[in-house]
């Protein structure tokens, strides 16, 4: 695979690649729903986030609801299954924005990464990091690097044994390292996350 050959030029990253399964990307549908799921998972561990999302789906008979169905669900109902007030409000914001602006998966798939970030961060409760996760895991964009993801930052510091403490200099160092991975930075992120979680190597 092209991304493996390219990323393996980085000897440090190659250690991670050689010790993990091949990472692939897959386009998923219902971007509004993936955004809602991302909002629900914020500040929760994976297990708790999954429980909350399953409770959310149970409200709709275990099936994936439309944006209109979510918007028609009162905040009190979401609160009753464990949503915070903010998350209930943000989920409504997402669906209202998609409906009012007639946004669909087909249109988003034709847009550039920058256009999508600019569009979706207009929604209250949706920040750049959240949209970057959508670009990676829903729209399968190959060249995304989430610079403000703490896990990625920690992994790079550990893997490259970086001693820099100045934030600006650290950012510049990370940009230098990660730019070499382009146009396959999304795959690099997945190897780094998996290494951090499983500490393979």
C-alpha cells in the first residue's frame, strides 16, 4: 500500500507500522449522526461513550435516526438518558444546521478539507478537532493531522524523545516531523493513537 511505503521512510514511525495491522480508511454515511456521536463521546472514555450512544439509538428503536427525528426529540428526553444540557443542545444544533442549510453527505464529499472545517465549525458546540475527526473517520480523508489532539502530541514527544517545553517551538517541531508524512498523515495518526493505547513496540 502506498501509505505504508511512504510513511515507512520515517524510521521511528516504521517501528509502529511494522508492529501493527494495516490501517485502512472507509467512507461512512450520515455525517450529521457521526458529528452527534463525536459530541456525545467528548470528555468520556470509550466504554462510557459507547453506552451513551447505544442509549441514544434505543430512543429510536435501535436504528439510526434522521436529523429531523433528532431535532424533534425534546432536550428533557436526552437529559433522561445521561446527556448534559450542553450536549443535548449541541446535538440539536448539528441537526438544525444540516436541515436549514440542506447539507448532505454527497455535497460534503465534494468539498475540500478546509471548506468542511470552515462550514461545520459554524455550529455551536463543534470545534476544529471534532471536524478533523469527521474528516478522518467518516469522510476518509487521508491527509489530516489533528495538532491539538493531546494523545497525538504525547505520542510524538515519546516516540521522537523530544525535550522541548516551549509551546511554540514544540508546535514547530511537530509540524516539521508530520509534514514529511503528507499526503498520508491520517494513517500516521492512527498508528500513533494505537501505539499510545496499546503501547505496541
